[in-house]
């Protein structure tokens, strides 16, 4: 299965709440209606007989057009949202994160047949056993329905403000009209994709190295795993990566990061338990500069129980690495766990006060029904979403694709 197919499947697990809720809303008070009459293919105009006989070309002589049958239907020509390799010539503007030079085997599926060209309308439905003449339930988009919709979006963690605005946008110009489940899903997916589009941006890469990426987030949000996955992607793209295990207070956290460093084939700098994380960050910066590393990723502690301590710790790390490079850290990634729902909002607020957060990675989007919080985050903070975690394996970090996400969240079938 392709990476995108896999991602979609994983994300679809998160859709059930919204998906089922939308079905229920339209069914509730909806009326079964006869389907629209099938659209007939236009008949060619009768052509008047030519005055003189014209020899028609023999179809047998014409070679059949070479129609590719094996194109992967769900793969783009290039992976537009995947991180792109960096041009070695220095550039002033940030460039996107690199794409692994060794594409995962998942990226080359060839067994998904492309739909036959020129298929008549309804052909696919008939092929899939869907009766295009089956009645469709439609419900009038009235106050009751809009209220139910708002409640559903709020329950799906989109947040009150976002839910109200999305519902209002859906109602605009359609109030009093009848909509089917498919139509409401399409409208909702469009609204969600529109909100998410501006924040879907890969981690920018800068020509100046080492680029320092400070990784923050509460314990258990997936920082270690995300650092390991990112390191593996950058390493595969030919980047020299160094990791600093900055959560020096927990031996288990350091060990875990070493495991991920080994998996990614990237060195992990550690310091004795309880030592100063800022001192480790300074040493790591020295080593990264000496080795000509492209990226230095610094893990940090996530103890929100004592915010003052954590704030001072993060501030000290930043002060110290700025002695080596006044522009560092170049990115401060906040890692959020999607399964925490609305907590992700308060965590973002808190970490924005503790550190200069420049972008987000949302983990554990596989198998959660709380993916809606991403919409609220995008709407409220507008921070770039660099990547999403969709599993515990090293290749389970994907670029964020707003349309795919919106379709998965609403249960919209392609
Ligand atoms: N299903 C799933 N699990 C994930 C994902 N990302 C991380 N995890 C799991 O979440 C748990 C916590 O991840 P860590 O990377 O250790 O989190 P952390 O923020 O470093 O936590 P501390 O080490 O406690 O600070 C682990 O069991 C990971 O396997 C993801 O995208 N999907």
C-alpha cells in the first residue's frame, strides 16, 4: 500500500465520530428522496451525409492508444508536500525539509488500476455495486440542523469558535435548502481544508548550518519518537544530524532517545542524570559545529508541573546556544498528542509563553477520534503544522495534507 493510502487508512480511524454524527444528523428529520435522474451522455448531433463518398478510416489499422493501466490512483506525480531536498547553493529564503533519498518501499505501488478514461457517469458506482438509483436522504438545512451540526463539531474537539464559524459558512447561501450526507460532508471537508491550508508547511530548512531545532512538549506527547522519525528522514536525505538528549532529569528518557538515535543511525549526545541541560546543549552545539552538522535537534524536558523551572531551563538553553549562534534556535517545535483533545490548546498557550514556538508536530493521529483539535489549533494559533505522527514506527511521520486530513476527518469518500 502507498504511504498516502496507509496514511489515509490510519487517519480514517479518527473520523468515525464526525462521520457517524453527520450520518445521524441528516437521517434525523431527513426525507428519502428519489435520486436525480441519471445524466445521459450527450448524443452526437446527426451529421448530414456527405455529398461524395468519403473513405472512412479502418479502425483496425489505427493502433490502440497507449493507455497506462497501472498508474497508482492515489499517488501524486511528485510528492508535493513531502520535504524537498535542499539546493546546496545558499539561498536567503527558507527551503523545505528534505525528502528521504531512499523512498520507502511503500511509495511504489503499481497495482491500483486507474479508472477507465471516458467512463460514463455512474459507471463507477455501478461497478462498486452502488445503485445510482437508490433513494437519497436529504434534510433541510434549518436552525435545528445547524445547531446539531455545531454540537457535533464541538464534540469533535474543534472548539466553540471554530465550530460556530464553520457552521455559519456552511449555512451561507444554503439555508432552507435540502442537503444529503454526502453533500454535508463535502461542504464540511471544504471548510476544514480551507482553514488548514495555510498551516500545512513542512519544517523549513535554512542554508546556515547547523540548524538548531529545539523540541518542546509535555512528557509523553511523543517528542522522543518524533525526533527519531525526523532524524531518520533527514539522515536518509543525506543530512548530517546530531541529537542532544536535553531531558537530563530522566534516565529513561535519555535511554529511549538513544534507542531512536540508533534506529535512525544518528549520534545522540547525553549527559549524566541530573546535569545541566544547557551545558549539554552547549556541548552539542560545539560538536555539531565542529562536525559540520546540518541539523542539531535538542530534546527538552516536559515537566509542566513546575512551569517556572521549565521556563528557566528552556531560557537558559536558548541563552547558551546563542553564544555559539545568535540566531539559534532556528525552530522551536512543539510536539502535541492528538489524543489529548482540547488539552492540546492549553498546552500550546502554555508553551508559547515558555518558548518561542515556531511550529507544531501533532502525534498519535492514528486511531484517535480527537483529530478535530487540529482544526481548532490551526484556526486559533495559525502555527505551521510541519508533520503528523500516525504510528509508532520510524516511518510513521507524514507531511500534513489538509485535503486528505479533511476527507479523513469527515469520513468523506473519494
Ligand atoms: N500511536 C502512536 N503512538 C505514538 C506516536 N508518537 C509517539 N507515540 C507513542 O507515545 C508514547 C510516548 O512517546 P515519546 O516519544 O516517548 O514521548 P515523549 O514526549 O518523549 O515522552 P517523555 O520521554 O516522557 O518526555 C510512546 O509509547 C510512543 O510510541 C504516534 O504518532 N502514534
